[in-house]
C-alpha cells in the first residue's frame, strides 16, 4: 500500500495523530523522534504509528470527553514514513514536557508505556532531535573532556585509564596499591568498578582515604596530575550525597576526582542531581545492563545513540560507548562511533537527525568555521555558551589492550576519549607496572607515526605486550573457527 492508501485506513481517533504535511518540523516547536516499528494486532504500520503517537502524548486508547481544543494541540504527530525500512518519524510538541530540566519526564512520554501496547510487535526509538528552545532549558555537561585535559596537561592522545581488577575482594589498601602501580607508570585515570560500593572487606571511607594517599604519592613521583573516578551510586539520596561529601571533604585536590553513577539502577534523577549539586566535578555515566535493550537485535526500547544523547542532555561529562567491535562488545563500529561522535562534536550529521544549537542559516561563515575547527580537535567557543553544546566524552572499555589502541583510534578518527583498559593492563604475568608502561609506549608509537612492532624493538615492555596479546588473539580466532566448523 502507498502512504495515501494507508491514510485512508485510519479511524477518526488515529487521524488526529498524523500530519504528513507538517511544515518545518525542525523548528522550535517540536522534539523529533524516529522509531523502528513493526505493527501488531492486525494493524498496518501507519495505524500502529498513530496509536503509538497517541499513547506517547495525550491519548489513551479511547476518546475521552475531557479533551479540550488546547489539549489537541499537544498531540504528537506522525509526519514521515519509510515503508521499506519500517521507520516512523513522530513530532512531539515541546510543551508536553516538564520545563524544569527533566529528562525522565521526556522519556516517560516517548519511551514509557508505549512499548507494552499490543498494537506494536516491535518498537525501538533509534534517534531523537531536540529543538533549540528545549536545549536552552537543560543542563548539559559542565565539566568536560577539555577541562580534564587542562588539569592533566594531556592534549595529543587519549586519557589513559584503567579499572582495578579483580573488581571485588581487594581490601582498600590492596585496591589503592594497584591504582598506584598503574598511575606511577604513566597513566592518568582510574575508576571504581560499577559494583564497588561499601563492602565489608573494602569500606568506602577507608577506600577513599587510601586512594587519596596513593594518588598523592604517584603525583609526587611523576610530577603529573591524576584523576580517580569514585562510584557514588547508593540506595538512597542521602547516602549518595554523603559519599560525594566524603570525597569532597577528603582534601583531595579539586579536579582530581570524578563521580561515577550507575545510571541503570540509580536512574536519571541521580545523574541530574549530581550535575546540579557538583557542577565542578566530572560526572561519569555508567550504563551497566543497557545491552538488554540497546543491542540492535532487541526490538524494543531505544538505541545506544538515544541513550547517549539523553545522557549528554542530563549533564553527564562522559559515558561509556564501547569499542566499535575492536574489543569484545557486540556493537558494530557504526553504532559505537555514531554514538561517540553525536555526543562530542559541535555538529555531527551522520545519523538520522543532525543536532545543533543554532537555527541560523547553514551558510553562516562563523558556523562553518566553528564546525571545521571542532572536527580538527581545536577547542572552540570555550567562552561562548550561547552557541555551544557542551561535550560529553566517550569512555572506552571492554577488550582494548596496547595492540588495539591504534586500530580503535583509526575507527574513531580521533583520540578524544578516555580509555579504561583492565585486561589490557592487569592480565599478563608481568602484572600492572609493565603493562601500564606498554600502553604508554603504544600511545607514543602512534603519536610518532611508527608501527608498534617497529617501536617495540627498542621498548621491551611493548614487545612483551604484543607477544602476549597477539598470541591470545590468535588462539581465540582458532577456537572460534573450530566452533564454527563443528
């Protein structure tokens, strides 16, 4: 059926939630969303789209007598279809949403009850675009990668980081010792693992104090600043804030700590609370279990790009975006790189929607210059917030090691990220110190445009890492081939 034929199948209630002639949907009045939709309950795609549009804005499944002329103006509207790809575009009037910087309120509408409807058998939100009038009302990151680079004095490479492993059963002193070994051999950033809290074998207060002592010792020995990301996720607001205050009042140097929040269990209110209460702290957004819904084969909920865009809107300084298939996660290079670029660049037109703060003409010379400067990794608009979407930093984890750093940077097209390697640092019998050194050497080889195998001839730590990880990689390839043949 053609789109015009599909329109003829709508009942009067469904027809109230469609406008295929919507003028300028990218204007200040609408937030735009694109869904992948497979209809259910014997509906066609447009009927199902109108039902979803209604449920995610003003309607229930019946016409109600309390409806007003004004309430109809807040109907979400289907305005575009792609029948080959089963894509549906919906425009949401921005006045639907809480004006008090409320991310969870937006998602309650567009990614809430709509997923259990029997009118759809698959519904996944794959991209969103916020109108400039909404962007003005939200927090955005306050402490960015640019700020961390200034503090660490690191500009021409990734921020090199790790996660202490094993994630559990190290005492507070043992944990701090591993972090010290990592830092003293040239790395910048260490994070708590996401389940780390206030376990009996590693009390939170002792962990904070030991990390402070170990970090200060590493700074004195290396003359380089360091950053530690503390997991402040907690069972309630008061405990979360008390953990933050424990860190703030520990006399650690300002900028030397970040607050990690487990978004999927603490949820959006915790993220926004940290952003507003601690604007001078890097807010580290961890997204454990998000793969349950963001994996491409999952037909329900929303994509990793949507999650990342909302994390940026909520004020997260950095969010995990995985390793673009170079490491061990299932996401493809396009998915990971798309998410990373869309939360970092001033303007990134790669996916369905192009997001910008500006509504000025596309041929504006200042705009073009700013975008070009930004893509060349120059700090732009640093003192001009009216034109700037603050950056949210990609944090890369899961499966990187010194041999994979350059392949990943080649896919990313830049080095604007924090890497948090753990197996790549702690897995080999030579242990943390030599592998921390090996990663620094791998990074130096990349900066000098030298192949790591050539650079390793004069750098034994890197040579050891190459031998260990390439042997391991070849073994895994052989095992995979054997499983496939069986």
